[in-house]
C-alpha cells in the first residue's frame, strides 16, 4: 500500500532513523510537531522504540521483545504515552475456564504465604497481603511496590481506589486505609456504640468495595463479645455512614460474615458465613438492603429452608454480580446449585447437573468463585469450572491432577482476564490465564 | 532513582530538541545520538558528561554494550547485564554504584552465594563505598567487585582476621583479637601499607595491643585496642587520611579485681547526625553477661552518655542514624529494645521493648545469645540463629506516631542455615556471614 507523502513522519531516535505514518502513531496528519521535513529527534533507546512502533502497527508485540525486561517496555510505553496500546497487545485473551493454563506464580520476596489478595477488576493487576505487608503488581504482573502495614496478619484486603487499600485483620481492631505505593497510613475506622459498652476494639472479618464508584464500602466488624454488624463507610471521609445487620454472634447463624459482596445495581449487600463442626457445615446467606439496612432474604443451613437436600448444607457460596445469581457448593455431595436473585424464596436452589462427570468426592473445604459468567469451584480433587452452553451448565476441570497436588485452594479471585488463586500452605499466588499460544513442546 | 523523564501524553507533545544540543557519538562505526542532559546522569567525573553539545566523538568500544549503557542512562532501569557493563563504566569513568538498583528492604532475597577457596571459614565481612564486598577467611582477604562477578585475594600477616573495615576503594583495615595492630591492606598491590599500633605503657616497651573492633567516621578511623594481658584497653582515633594517631579515648586499666571497669569496646559505630561514637563492649562474668554502651564526643574525648548493662545486657547493639535511636537485642529475653538518642535514659528502664515483652526473663535461657543487630537506612536487621528479621517503621495517620514492626525475611526455602555471625550492608545488598561456612551469602533487592 502506497501512502501519501504528507502523512509520513520521520523520527531520529537516539541516532537511528525511523519513518512511519501519522495513522500508525495515531496523530492528526496536520499536527505541527511531527510535520517536520527534518526528522524529529527523540533521546530514547532506538530498539525499544522499534518494538513499540511494531506494536502500534500490528497490535502484537514482536517475540524479540523478550530480550528486554517487561518493566523496560512498560516504562518506555509510558514515556511515549502508548501504555494502553502496549497493555492491550500484552494482555491475555478473554478468560475461559475451559482454556486456561497456569501462566505464572507470583512470589513475594519475603514471608510469601498470602493471607489475602485483591486483584484490579479491569487491568489484571494484583495486590497480595502477606505477613503484614502488601505487595502490588501492575497489569504486566511486574512488582511495583511492597509496603508494611501496622497489622501483623492482614485477613481482609480490598481496593478502595486504584491507589488506596482497605485492610483488616482478625487479630487487630479497626478498618485501615493505606496508600499502596508510598505506604502511608490514611486513617482508620472503628466500630463504636455508645449504648453498648461491650463494643470496643472490634476487628474486621470481611470487606466489600467496588472501585471507581462513589458508593460506600462495607465492612463486617466483630467485637470481642462476638457481637457483629455491617458498617457502610464513606469513601472520601472514611466515616461510618450507616450500620446494619447487627447479629449477636451466639450461634453460627449469628456469626460475622466472612464473605461480603456489594451489588450496587440492586442496592443489596450479600453476606455469608460458614462454619464446620463435628456435625458438618452450618451457616447462612443473607441479602441486606444497603440503604434501609433491612434484611431482604436469608437462608440458614442446616434447617432453615429444609427443602429437598436436608443435611447437605453449603460449604461455600458466592454471588455473580452481573448475572444476579447466587451459587453454592454443598459439603456432602459436592454439588453446585444456583439461585436466581429475581425469584428467591424458601428453596430457590436449582442444582447444576452434568451427566458427563461424576462427583468424585464431597465438597468439604471447597472454595467457590463466580468470574466472567463461569463458576469456579476449588475442591480437594481439583479446580472445576461450570460454563454455560445454550442455557445449560457443563462441568470441566481447569487444572491437571498435578496441579491439585500442590494443595487445596484457599482463596480465588478474578480480575482482568486472570484468575488468581492461593493454596493451603503454598507460598505465592498462582496466575491462571487463557492463552492463544499452543505451547508446543520440542519432541527432539 | 526516580524516573528521569516526565511521562508524556504522547509523542506529539514532546518539545522538539534543538539540533545544537544533540551529542553524536560514533562507537566503532555505529552512530548514537543523545542529549547532554541524558549524558549528565553518568556523573560529574565521567567522560560522557564532558562531551559538548553539537559534537561528534569517536570511541573504540563495543557498540552493543554502549547501547545498553545509553539505555540505562536514559531510563535509569538497572541493566540486565551489569557484569558486562562494568569495563565500560571504568572506561568512561562512571561510578559503578550507579548501576546497582535502589535498596528496597521488602524485596531483599537471598540471591547469590560467593564461594571462598581454601579451607578457612569466612571470619569477617566489609562493604566498600563502590559496592564491592570484602570477605576475610583466615589471614586472607577476598574482594568481590561491585557486580560480584570478579574476585581478587590478598594475603595478610594476621592469623585469623576478625575485624574488617573498608577505608577507601582500595584500602582495607584488618584486625585480629589474637594479633597486634591494625593492618592497612592495599588491595591492588596486595601489600600491607601501614600498621597502626597502640601500647598502654609506651615507655615500658610493653607489647603492642590486639584489636577488638574497628570503626570509622568521615574524618577518623577508630580502633579499639586491648593489651595482650587484658589489663588495659583504649579506643585510639586516627586521621583517616594520614593515619596519624589523633587522640586516645576511653582508656581503662584494671587495678585489682574490678573487672567491669576495663571491658574493651567490641563494637564501634559512628553516629553521623549526632557527631558521636558509639562504643559497646560486654563481658561474661560469674553474675552473667554485663556490659556497657558509651557515646563519645571524639573532639573533647569525653563520654556524653553511658549505660551499664546489668539486667538483660545487650547481645548486640547498634545505632540507627535515620531513626535517631539505639537498638539492642537483650541476651536473656531475646527482645529488641530501642532508646531514643534525643532523650537518653538511664538503666534498664530507659529501653523500650519493641516486641510484646511477654518473653520470660530470668528463666535461665539466653534467648538472645548470639543475636546480631545492624541498621541500614530506615531498617533494623536482627539475626536469630540462622534467620534474619527486619524491623521497619510504619507511621500512623492522626497522632503521627511511628510503630516499629517486625518482618520475617526470605521465603520458606531461605529459612535455616548456620548461625549468622555478621551482617553488612552496601548498595542494594545485605551480605551475611554464617558460622563455619566457606561462602559469602548475598541478599539483593531485585526489581
């Protein structure tokens, strides 16, 4: 293709000449700055420039880019203002559980057992809490900073904004806010109740926060006398704006929630708690109206809803925010069930069945996570994914048997097009990605 | 190092650089063009920083390596091949320390083991300002360059070196607790250039004293001497340039049975922001470990502050300039204690315990025995057996108070190993000596 003379742009990058078109570099052809007869001199590395130019032309990073550390490419792209283009060229394809491989394991430098993780919802970046520290990794999973908080064991970590973390620990009172790059402590929020003297030094068991909104964040506080409640905290002032869902903590149905999800479109907060004892699992799921603080729906197991599956209470549950559905995994049978949030009732559960695969073991110690319209269930035998095909759910394993040997999945979070998971007693966080590379192995 | 170029929103917003400020460099036939501003990051003394704008110079060097060097100057990101770049840095007279990434205590990882030849165990370590590492084993000193890719070994007359200090890029002070005098070893020539001796009674021709510790300030070299019969000790201050003795402080002599009076200092640390010398020594007697910590004003020769350590005496002690405090590990409790240098207290109650303080005292166990403590920048590092823990400060919003928090270092695979006997710091590195080992262990912050 022959291109017009006047749309051509010449650069002299560190002594090497480049010629391209204004269409490639994305500027208006009449732009004065690039419309020089003389090449425009840029004092940067020519090889990195050539790689970025190639990325701009084809939206693909040439394989020779592996000569440079990712960080050098990213910094260079930031310098030229083309970081979003590089990001889209380097980002993994849409995440599919049926086509996912272990891309890498992120290992913090010290104290590498993760205690909480918080991925960026869009860019696939990751924050890991480990040993009182928070390490942050950018969209290319390059380590960007590690900070130390005053907490020794962070058990809840959520993003308040792209730079501020909300952290809580069951060992230490309060909900705390830290800036993730500088490590400065922004402030703390505590639960106080002048009418109840038992409420003091309350700690946080779960946090829900959706980034890029003005919605309050929600946190479950538990006082030393097991009283607990959900607090709504204003993002800007870090002040408590509402509290609801107060429970006595006297039984497993009154225990503080360990999972908290905000559904901003429905104005609801999903809270669930599960405990396992000698007689199996027991727990509850509740939906609270975030504005009025009224309980909209609840189910307590065992008992409560009774229904068809009495005695097979849930081991874990998660809510799919986009789809408006709650999924649970049963501890005895290992079955997965779905409840449509539009028609919740006494027994709203529809059990997912796949005739192809049988449950090998129960759902004891399962971890369930909804991500990208798929349901991921980590069990002792491995990581399974339920994907939808023409309104039907089909079950597949994401991992190989060798992967499951590394340990039971203790936490799982999706972000960007990546699934992050940590395992019992395993250092680091596994990153699973879909890939269009065949991964061909040389046979000779 | 901060990112040197302001991130631009796009190429079009770059101000065009007038061609007169462009520096052209022909490296073995390949043309490189850059600006005086980029070249100025190579440091004032470098050949590249001196190149005038608009000039064209020729260098007969490898163009691929020059390209890496220039990329490093432009972006400040550490290069992937520092050991290849070292000869280039020497050629262009650029400070090799520039190449090392910034010290990040939270990303320190056990990354390199440097083997020592021969049969002697590693006995003392020192780091030099240029980023190189010196390791003493037996009477030998092995020097590793700043990229840790090359080494050089010299022989000294000392039987086993146990005090080592880098005086300048090429000069090392070495001492031993069973051999007299501080020996100044010139590394390039491999010769002892000078010996610094002290004798308590010069007129009596008493034998010269052995060396218990060596320290330095920007102006002085300090040596803690003890007479061979252990009856007298002193800290002698030498001029760092001429090595002439300037003054003698902390002279102690034993008359009778008062042992505590003459404990020689086994640790000498200069506290730059207060212009004081910290000298600490301890002694194991029938009533347990006792010691003392003193802060000396070198100019007046007087001690500004001192504390006798009788209850939970220090196993090791260090000042931390950045935090304006002295830190110690208690030998009985094993806890880390801190004392603010701005409001020094007296006695055991002046120490503030950083841990929960629940460890039992006086149960006969010596939890802190053999622990080492060192400070670097804003952190305090404590070794316990084969492990290192790091104390870092977290400033809390509101009251503005700072809390010291303990961090374990390394991953599970790094745990264990022989007891750590010394930790030294330099550049982006922590260098560790373990008991009965034949190698130097290096922890680096990698980016």
